[in-house]
C-alpha cells in the first residue's frame, strides 16, 4: 500500500526566499505525482502533475521534480510571496485510481 | 469551463440525523471520486466511480454511508445516521477517465459538523 510523507509539516519563511517542500513515497510503481495547494476552508487546487515518464514540471515560480528510484518529489517555490501562504499537498496516483495523499506542509510567508 | 461543483458548502446536524452531499463533476469527466478529509490530514478515498459504476468502494463504511451516480453524471453521498466522528470535509473530484496523465480536479468541499 502506497504511503506518502511530507516534511516539514510546517514552514515559515520571510518574503522573497526560495524554498523546497519535500514529499516521499514508498511504492516506486507510481503512475503520476500531483502537487496541490489548499487555502484554509477551501478545496484543493492542482498546481503541477508529473507523469512517471517525466522528471520535472514547471509553472511560473513553481518547479516540481520526481525521482521514482529514490521515492521522492520536491516542490520548489522561487521568490516566495505572502500570497503563497497555504497548505501544500502531494499525492501519488496510479492511473485513474485514487490519489494517496501526504498530510501536507503548512507554509507561512511573512511580509 | 465550470469546475467541480459541490453543495452544500457547510452543514451542521445533530448526531443520528441523515445528511446528503451533492457533486457535479466537470463536464465530460467520466471518473468521479469522493474523498474524506479530516483536520490536518490529506484526503482519503471513500468511493470512485467510472461512469455510473462504483469501481472502488472498499473504504466506504457501508453500514452508514451510501453513494450513487445515476446516469454517470452528478453524484450524491449520504450518511445515515451521522456520528460525531463523521465531522470532516467531504471532497468531490473528477478526472477525464481517458488515456493520459488523468489529472484530478477537486471541488470546494462540504464541511460537515455533527453535534
């Protein structure tokens, strides 16, 4: 059974700092890896999806990487802004099957 | 294009009462998921539909939870009777179900409080 772990559970950084969020998974037979953002009291917003055949995906200031052999994914946020404050969740997928989520990293970017 | 729609957004009920949640997926999406999210945790699957067929309901507590997706479009999740431990956010998601990366898109969720 796939297990997903996210470290750290919480992170506070000053505005403008570059940061890395970590995600590890136990089953390397992962089909895709999806990163989400969740604002308080809201649903999940998909940020990036990396297919198993890919190594990374980029969208604006966000870059996500996937290393199946080591069971790790990272989300890199460049030049962080207060508006980036949210909980970031990673999830491993197996095709159309349900995603297995980590517990999230709660990010606070201080002005 | 409209996203995944859920209603109600919030629901407060007393224990032992019934409750129902509704979800309308993105148009054309064949796969529909219901997830449960407890505070401080990631979502966990309750049930997955391919069109109108429930293909994975292994995590659904069938003694009190039921779901349906008539005509393979919108879906309803029901709890009867509700227990205090059912207080959580119920999220609906959909994906195209076609070949490819199969990205999942989530609705805003229904926050249930059982008193």
